[in-house]
């Protein structure tokens, strides 16, 4: 038997909503197991009465059959002090060890107000990006330079064309890093230059977002270089570098650029429907809490297996009330084309960033296709009004 | 149509083995899709003939029915230049976007020799740890200080008892970070002090491994502090901070300590049997490539759903030939107890670190139970000889 613990705690708790699979008995046991696994990770019967039992352990706040009848909706509360002040530890508490147990899905975070105050979240958010592009109402537009293997000159040429057409965000394809056949610095400099040149012609505000997903400090070196050279934002994959790297980028005043998060290496959390994390929490709430201003994910009907409901839930997670943490843009992509825009408008409303990649090259002329892309978005100013 | 690309490539490729679910036609299509998705992410029909088609695209090296008859074993090769020199990009190439597609499981990495040379891997490995503990033959022993919520004095008292009993590695429980009720620095200092005191009494070599899983630069600050104060190693969760943080810790000469990787937040990759990453590749090969000297994971028969075969495969991944990258220790834990040791010896042989946590507190006296734990391991010097 170990001592029961004597602690000075605020008493404030935050709530995490899980869906548990299986029969009721099994699910109740598993809920109980979560309260231990995510906190003390120690046989509860070996701990004497005291604050560890009363406060440190997770607590089942509610347990009821899921609406869909396919499991159990369970809310578990944790003391804010367990998560400390660290984003990394918050992620650890809400889904660290239990990621290893099948049949537990993290559905939704309901963070307490003092916990939310510890996270600045996105620096710009929806409103900030709308101001940046002087686009108060229409959906925003994004594309990527690719394919990998073209020369920097060729890729920068595409960037120029996209900007001439009026696409707001031209980003690196997420597979472009600092390969021997396409160096980061050269690509960054040329793309910024070509986009500036286009902006001067059109009076537009297109920005370049290089991919700063990289090893160790290179993330920050590349981000600072991006700022220095005049890039307008950053692309980063939290699955590869950790959510906290997004936070550190967002909070760094010497960088101060908007951030798009990319879903690479995060898919395993969502493809197992009974396990993992909901689309809502992963691509909506967590991306936002970490500080992304836009969250890229595969749209339904493209190359990936997301459903329309999954995608709508992501959009909901980007805007749900989370204290002072700003709403961000959903940025559905992954095999999208111009033809799908009207239906996407119906699904999402105007609060989104259309992300169309390779399909723009199917048109005759890249500038014209890009301009048509922009035109479609402009028309949506009216159509998508709620 | 975009240009075909003109590149100077070495021609060297590395191979990744996937298992694909579904009917043959569908699996063949998906294999083809992987070659595009993980490289150019661009409609292949829009790329003119040239080096992009010939070299940058992934290439199907083999496609055959899985031995178990439950899918298709597919080997895909990639140009080494696509992964560049970065661990982060290597992970991105082998499983980034396709993590979002159900029915694709990364089974095994077969890296080319020049690619392997770019990674130093673990600084110590099995041999280094065996020398550190002067334990050329027996299994090594590990435990964690917990539960969260006890005072630093109480936790350090446990550390003292564990060291008196002769447990090699006393680590922070992975949920202990820098909470208001248990500060990192104080815990580190007290535990190192108490373990040193015990070592002086016993002539033993027990080390303390604090948990450095944290936000941003705190990982490295805590690791450097650990070195300064005299800790013998570090615990870190690559799922939370990214594989590359492990690499950076392992390669940092100003730190120079052995590393245990913890599986927190990595479970989603393995729980979906048809999707995600194999236990072998994730907890064996990737942990090792990143530079962990020991890889913690839940043993079969404990609180988690790993099977005996899963666990054996991890052990195999920790030792399979990977150029100069040293073999590391599997460290199965998660609800283990002394009773399970003989069977574990049968499963793993002597090349492992037993990790027993809370169960040690079930004995009458912590020092005696720890000493008995050590005794059992000493006896295994002979028993487990291959």
C-alpha cells in the first residue's frame, strides 16, 4: 500500500468524451480502466485513501448508450493539474496510453476555462486570414506546387501562374522538403519572388507557404528564413513533428506567420472507426488548440476514405466555442477538382479554404484555370450566405 | 501536361513492405496509388515522360498473396533522394499520406546501405547497456516511480528502495512531467541522489531515467539538466514529440545518455490490424532507427491487446540487421508481474529488459521484492541461454 497523497489542487477539472465499443459491462470496466491508465497507472487498490483517489484519478462523469446504438458515450474528467501547463502532456493525458487499447475512441475535448487560457491557439484564425486576403466573405483558395522532381524554376513558374490567377495560398506540396533535387531555400526564394512579381501585376495578395516539416531545429530555421524572405505562411505536419511544434511556431513572435497543418502520418488515428480519435477532435479541435490557422484534410469523395459526415464534423471542430481560441478554416483537399466546388459549398458553407492541387493542371492554361477557380469562389460570396 | 523532370539521381532505392487488404484488383490499384501518393502526389498521366516517371515515382518491386491468405504482400521501392537526409521525411515517405487510407499496413523497412549510413541510431544499444550495468548475460530490469500525486520525497524513497534491491533502470512513470504537484527538477535531483546513495551502499549501478517528453525546447533543457545532475538515461515518447526528437537527443554529444522510448500516443498505428504500422516496424525498426536504446511496449497478457506474436515480432525488429544501426532492447511492460517472468524468458530469451511497475508494490517490502526481481533475472543467466 502506498500513501494516499496530500496535494494542493484547484479542484478544476476538464472533460474528455470517449466512445467505447463492446457490451455494457466490458465498457464500464474499460471506462474505469481509463481513469487509472491516463493518470496514476498504478493498481488503485494499492493506494491509501487520500487526494490521489479523490482528485488525481480520472473520474467518470457520465456513461450512456451512444445515440447510434453502436457503443457507449463516456465522459471522463481529469484534474487540470494532471495535464500541467504543457500541450504535450495534455495530449498524453487525453489519449496517450489508451491509444494502445482497441475500442476506445476519443470523440471530443471539453476543456475548462483556465486550461484553455494556457493555450494561445492560432495567431490569425479565420478572421485574421480573411483580413490578410481582404476577403471578408468568399471561401479562400489554395493550391500546391508539384510534382516533386521538377526544377525549382518550373515549380516557381507554377507559383507565378497560380498567383496571377488569384489563388490566395500557394503552398509547397507536403512531400517537398530539402531534397538534393529541390532545395528548400532556393525554392522558397524563387517562389516568393515569382509570387511577388505576380502580385505587383495584379494588385493581388497571394502568399507562399513553404513546408517547414523537418528534423529538429530545422523546422524553426526554415520558418525564420521563410519570414525573412517574405513568405506569407507555413505548412507543417503535426503528425510528423508533434502538435507542440505547431504551438511553438504559432507562438514565436519572430516568425508570426499563419500556419496550415497537414494530416500526413495522422491517418491511423481516424481510419479505425472504433479506435483512435474522431475527425472532429483530431483535425478540428487539436489542430486548432495547437495553433494552426487552417487544417488540411482529405475531402470526402477524393482519394481517401473520409465521409461527408466526417468532413462536416471537422468543420464543426474548427469553430466550436473554445474560450478565446480562435476559429480556424477547414481546408479540404486530396483529389479535389473545380467540379466539386458547388457541392462542397453546400457541405461547408463559405467558411472554408478550397484546396485543389494536381487537377488545376488539367486545364489548357494554368493562369486561366486558376482565375476560373477564383471566379467560382467570388460567385460563392452570395450563394453560400447562411 | 507538366515536364517530365531532369534529375541527377544515384539510382539507389530503398524498399518498404506493405500488406494490402481486399481483392486482388483493388489491392493492385492501391499499390499503384501508393507509388504516386507517397512521392509526386500528382496525376501521373499529366507528367511527360522523363525522370519523374522513371525515378521519382515509387515502384512496385513485388506483389504476392500474403502467407496467411489475408491480403497481399507488396514491396515498393523509392529513390533514396526522395527521403532526403531527414528522418522526418523518411517517415513521411514510408507512411505519411497513406496513413489516411484504410487497408494499408506498413510491415517492414528494408533500407539501403547509404540511407542507413545517414542514421547513427542508438548511441549505446544492447551491448552498450550491458556494459553500463556490467551485465553481460542476464536480462536487465526496470521499473517506474509512481503513482502520480505522491510527493517527490515519497517517489525518491521508492527509487532508493528499487536501487537497493538492484533494479538496473528506475524511470519516471511516463505521466510524470512537470506538474505543479511534482516538479521535474526537484524529482530528478532527489531521485538521482537517492539512487546514488543506494549504489554507494550496494556497489550497484542503478540509473535514474527521467521523463523528458515535454513541450518544445523543454525536452532538451530537461535532458541536459538530467545529464548535469547525473541521471543515467532518458525516457521519451516519440508519439508525442516526433521520432526526430529521439534522434536529436541520441545524437547530442552534450547529452550522451541512453534512451528508452515509450509507446504513448502510438497505439492507433497498431490497433487496427489491417491499417497502420506493424508492431515490428513501429516499436522495433523505427524506434531503433530514431536512436532509442530500449523500446518500451505493452507485453501480451497485460492490460493491452498485444499478442505474443506481436511481441516476438517487436523483439525481432530490435535486432534485425540494419547496417551499422545497433540492436536495442525490447522492454515489455504494462501490467507485468514477477510470476510472468519465466514465460517471458521463453518468449524473448535473455535479450530483454523486464519492466515491472505497480506490481512490485504488492510485496511486503519494496527492497526485498526488488531484490527478488533481481534474483530471478540472475538465475536467468543460465536458463535463457540459447
